[in-house]
C-alpha cells in the first residue's frame, strides 16, 4: 500500500500525519511512503530524517495525494486536497465530518473514499483513545491561552488567573467534564484560579471531585446552572462533544449577553461546530472576536502550534490502527476491530457512524 503524507495547509497547522519513526515502521513492512517536502518541519522533522527512514520526498502536495492508496493527515482536508484524492482510496485524520462543509462529505461519497476519523475510534468502554491526547493538550492550552487573553494588552479586562494575596483569583467555568474539560480544570487549578466544572453526568462530576480532592466546585449542567455560572465567570471554557455529531449548543446568546463585559469564552468544541450560538472559527494569527461584549476564542487546531508535542502524542495513540489499516486494508481491519469500525465515517459511497445536519452554522 502506498502511503501519502502531505504537508498540512491550514493556517498555523504545524503538525504532520506521521513521524520519521512511523515511516520506518511502515517501510519495514514493505509499504512505500511519499512525504511532501517540508511536511514535518513544523514538528521538528527534517526531510533528511524522512529519507533516512526510507521515505521518498515529493515536491508537491498534489503528488503526495495522487500517489497514495492511503493518505495520513492531521486536520480535515480542504476542497483542493480532496480534488487530488484518487477514487476508491483511503484517508485517516481528525476529520470531524459532522461539522464539515457538506460539499466535502459529498466528494468523499462520490469518490467512494474510505475515510477513518481518528476522533471516532472508540473502545468498548466508550473512551476515544486517539482523540484523548489532543483533548488533553487542548484543555491544558486553554489555561495558557486564557492567561494571555485576560491581559489588557490582549484585549482582556486585566485579571490575573491566580490573583495575589488580598485580591481574589479569576472565576473559571468549564462546561464539560470529559478529557478536555478535566485537563482544562487541572491546568486552571494549577495556575491558582477558582474553578467550577459543569456536566450532565453526576457520576463524572463525582469522579472528578474525588481525583482532584475537592479542589473545585462541581455542578450538574442544567440550563439554569449554566446560565448562572456564566454570569459570574471571568473565563468560560466550552468542552462538550458527542462522537459523530455536531457539538450541542450549550451557551445561548441570551446567556452570553449576561456575562461580564470583557469576559472570555474559549470554545474547545469548535472542531465539531462549537457549543455556543455565537461561535465561529478563528485562527492563531487572529484568535479572537468580540460579540455581545464577550471575547470569543474559537481556534479549531489549538494544538497545532505545539506541533512537536501534539504529533508525538497523537501518533503514540494512532499507530496501532494505522498499522492495521495498512496491513489488512480498511474493510478487513474494521471487520476485525470494533474500535476501528467506529472510526470509519465513509466507505464505498456510504456514510458510516456520523450524522449529517443542515448547513446552518459556521463550518471549516
């Protein structure tokens, strides 16, 4: 099987679909790898390292796509990239098709592409092993991003997350107690903020309270409680997701209008469409916009600027499934592995394991 590794082309996306170590593994099993020149630069991998691992360096993205039986990516492909993808071939990456422009889904179906979404590979216990490391990174980054954006020079209202003796810390509200929400809560606590976490599942809140020794406030996420918490928050972090579906809208415009002027909202759910009515994608270069007096930060590829860490982290998790697909092919690998089968989102011209919705909210 020919493997294509193109350079990521989205703004501020420095990660890469596989590392030189991964190439060495695939070449050892007899599979040619075509790496676009410069694909690994942002993550600290040189073309020479890929050559030494056995890859062939190609000089255009089009060649990396057209020569591939399987393309390994990080972010969802652009329309131009999908144009280069050959009919009947395979694609693996963080695809978030439930929040994708419908035209992209149509192309995947028309070309009968076997697309595997890393974020939907799901074990029997419901956990998402390939999404987990990026959720952890996103949650931790939310705290460092918030610390900066609360500064006056960044447009914030000048509040230090941890406060100082005699001055209280910032009030941080995290909506969602999953992997990203827990990582965010831990990071904010480590910086001295006062943290409240809301979730619909009481059992998850009980677990979080136990593992963090009661250092945070936990509240069941009834709409009234979400609205009340948002009113007093200096920072609200949206960290909700439903595998294979658009993120549910948790924060309404009415709730946001009652937040403090200059308060900060960070939407970690933006890859899946965002969890606020006012959410729309931003970039690292232009990370915020203000709506209703609230500063919004909705960067889809938040971990894209810590590319070395992110690339190693997700490949540590994804490598076993990449190897199975390369060795067995998508159909046989999915038939043998229920976790991988959950991740197959299009195959043989059909939609699998995600729900298409009307094109009514910002998409990327």
